[in-house]
C-alpha cells in the first residue's frame, strides 16, 4: 500500500532562495500551460506536450524532467476538476460555484507543490541530506529531518515521486512509500465495535471511552480567538490569524492518528476486526441550533475513519462499516428498539428488560453485533474505502441522528 512520509527540509538561506525561485517558475509555467489547455481544449498529457513543452524550456529555463512534470501536474489538476464537477462537489451545473470553476482555466499558487522524480532528487539517507534540482543548478547537501519511524519507513520503502512543498516559510518533501501489507485476518474471533461522538470521540464495545471534553474546550477557545482576530482586522491581527490557521487542524490530525493507532493495535492484539458506523452525510442529516453547528462541524470524523482504515489494512485487520440506524435506541441485551431508551446523552435504560449502560457503550455493542452478523454472512472487509450508502432510502427513515445531535447539545454546557 502507498503511504506518504512528510520530511522537513532544513535549507540554508541560499538554498531556500534557489528552491523558492524554482517553485515559483514551475507554478508560473503550470498556470500558462493551464491557459493553453483551456483555450485549445487539450487536457491530455502527451497531446498537451506538443503545444507547450518547447515553450516551457525556452521561456522559464526548466529542465526536461521539470517541464514534463509541469505538464503532467496541469493535466492531473483538470482530471481532478472533472471528477469534482461530475460528483457534484462544486454545486449543480449552472450554479455560480460550478460556473466559476468550469468557465476559466485553473491557476496555480506561486508556492504550490511541485513533483520531483529520482532524476531530479537524490536521497542520502545515512547523512540525512538530499540533492535537489533547481533553476540555479543542483543544490546539494540540503539537510532534512523526520521522526525515527518515518526515517525507517523512508529508507526501506521509498518508491516513486516526491513533492516539494513550501508551507508558511517551511520546506517539506512528501515522499511516496510502498509499505508492505500484512495478510488479512480472514477468521477474526470477534469485532471491536467503535461508536464515534463529540463529547466522547470514540467508545469501544470493551467499555473504553476516549473523551474529548478537554479538546472541546481548546476548540472553543481557538474559535473565539479567531473570531476576535477577524473582527479586529488589523495587519497584526491578520498575521496572527494566518500563523494560527493550521494549529487546530494539526491538533485534530494528531489526536485522530493516536486514536486510530490505539484501536488498530487493540484489535490486532486480540485477533478481532473493527466495526465502524457508515456516517456518510451525517452532517447533512443532523440539524442543530446555530451555536451548536460549529461544534459538530469542527471534528474530522471522516479523517478518523480513514486513519483507522489504512492502519487496519497495513496490520491485516478487517474493517466492516455498518448501517448506524437505531444503534443508539436499540438495547444490546434484548434488542428492544425505543426512542425512550435513550434517557440522556450518556445514559441508556431499556424500557423492556431494564438493562442500564452507558449510552455510547451500548451503541458500540450494537455496532459490534451488526458487523459480526455481516461478516458471518460473507461481507468483505471495507478497508480502506467505506462502501457507498444505498441511494433508495428516504431522508429521516431511522438513520443515526440522536447520538451526534445530543452529543453536540451537551458539548456546550460542558465547556
């Protein structure tokens, strides 16, 4: 399986200036190539080379490999745009957003990423140095750093291209690695059900609760600070907002990685699979008051599911996504379904058999039972991509709404 390892470069000021000039020239050339592709209606790699390759080399002084990567990057951008338009991610045909994306050529930012292959980039793993092609010639002895685990993966599994990225004045290489997968455990002894929420980010069928109250407090504090900076709107406030813009995203990503790693390790250790809810479109189905919307939309549930899926695939742990309908209202002991069973956000009490449990743990047990039933019926592992939700069901017909909505309602008083 392919993984991307992020490596931080530590260039000297002279090396950084050469990298910046190269990145700027490549993106200016890509913007020009995009205009040619849009005007001529030629958006395939080899056909576009006939119209742009010689001009790129003569006008911007790029080498042969860099010129080809610029053309390929432009074609890939148009392929991505077509896919987004077709999937409806940019609005309906004829809408303002749709026309803004489709009626003008794609432009590239001056600091946009540029792909490098092994002819343009050489790695010296033992010395932690790279040699990078630039407009000023080959820049050698550019130092880089990464975590020990990333360095080991890079040394053993690096294959293919690497992207040169400039982000907030820092330089990175995104290296593609081919990591071997463990054989899939085709005979799990059971499944580890995982219920996702806001107050409790993840609750397992074993009763383990990964709470997010402190994280919710931090998110609210960051959101209030961002609003103050936007209202102030001075040059210093804008600089501070720009500096802090990725901080919350990095924190959430780090926490999601840790949660996914823990869940996969526990399932692998016990010989079980992982059962998750298919929460596709959950934000569109749940309706909340305005103060509660930011709490719901600020956590990356899809990202957490992706992290669990790819880590499980790497470890050979099967993953099954189940329909979340009524998992918060169903008793895990007797199977009785009743809205009144959910007494509060945290408490579940069955009206039929009297079973009492933490509401999220009860839901995770239902998820585990559904996954085990699907697996016994021959359902395959859905890692790394969750299955698409069937399109024939009407809105509001028993989908999971109460858990996420009640989590969001109870998150604000707890902050």
